[in-house]
C-alpha cells in the first residue's frame, strides 16, 4: 500500500463522485444502479435482505459512505458467476473506523475464528449466528472487546456482482452506504463511484 494513501481522502472522493452522479443521473445510470431480487429469494423469504432491496435507491440518493469488511460469504462470490449471493460483514461509522478500516479486518478475522465455538457469553451470540449460515441480521452491535473498544455492527447484505470490481469478492474492505437515522439497512457503493486510489491500494 502506498504510504501516502489515506482512507479518509478516498472516502471523500467517493462521496463527491456519488453526489455528482446523483445530480446528472440518466437512463443508463439508472439501469446500472437498479438491482433485482435474486431468484432464490422467491422461495426463501428473508425480511432482512428484502429491507436492503427496498432501501437500496434511498441509500444511493441519501447515504453516507462508510467501510465494511467481509466476515464470511457464499463461496460462489469469490469466483466469477452469474448470480448474486449474501455475505456477512462488519462495519462502523466511528471516525476512527472511517480513517483506518483495518480495524474491521482484524475484527472480521476474530469473528470468523469463533464461528461455531464455545466462547464468552458476550461473543457466543455471534459464534452461533455465524455457524447458522441461513440466518440474516441487520445492525447487530459487535462486542467491543473484538474491536478495540470501538462500536461496530454486524450485518448481512446481498452482494450485487455488477456493483463490485471484477464481479467477485477479491478485496476484504468495501465502501458501503449508510443512513442510520433513516434505516438499519446498508448496501455496497457501486464500483462506478469507487476512488481509483482505493482500487489501486486496497482492492
């Protein structure tokens, strides 16, 4: 990573790019931003993931950019493929996270390591949730013992392949859109608005 790279500068560049996109949105842009319900959701009702779908456009128009890190994901997302799938993430809006999201990657690794294990009462809930890969959650507070005392949240999101670089999960840190005063749902910032410095240094 280039020592001059700063997550805070990259985040602001993405926020500016999204704002510009919202001001000059056209038909092609709307088609790119629009997301569809995955076919498997027709048979597997999931109110958490449905909320993400319902709030996706609102988040694009009103959301603030934050960072998230992958905890675990459908293994198909790590290779090329035609379908969108869910994944579990940790994210935070604390200033320290916005400036240094590597805190999230450390916490994500810690959460994955306790998957299905017997651990402390404060962490056991997450160990059980991660082991049950059919359960989705929105904005669950993560025990701060795993995040250097910083408040972070666990969430489940659909990863829309057309909105991530290369259409697969190659990177551990991604930019997301949050609107905590309006919704608990979050969604990945479409890669059209990603900062080139972030792509070169992180992804």
